C-alpha cells in the first residue's frame, strides 16, 4: 500500500531527513507539483522549493522513518 505524507522541511532538517530515508530498504520519493526526486538524494531534496509543503510517497514501513516524518508533518 502506497503511503503519502505532507511535510515541511527547513534547510537544517534536510540532512537528517535524507539520512533517515537512506536507512530504509524501500523506495521513497519526495515531490512538489511535477518535480519528483529520490528522498535518499541530498542534492535532489535541496533542489526542491523548501518554502512549500512537500509530499513524501513510499511503500514500506520503518519506525525510525515514521518518527522523522511525524516531526515534519503538516496538517492539510
């Protein structure tokens, strides 16, 4: 089942987010509008507009990654 979460990232949070995503053994994408990047790519994530609400899409479960997402979650 594909999961999607809306998050808001600040510059100082990108490194921790990418590290948490990199520890997962499933694919994770992060996107805004039509720009989709691999959430395990620090350059890709920095290339997104971090002033906007981003959507994280993934198909798997990792409790540590879920905790990171909880801290970045926004209500929509």
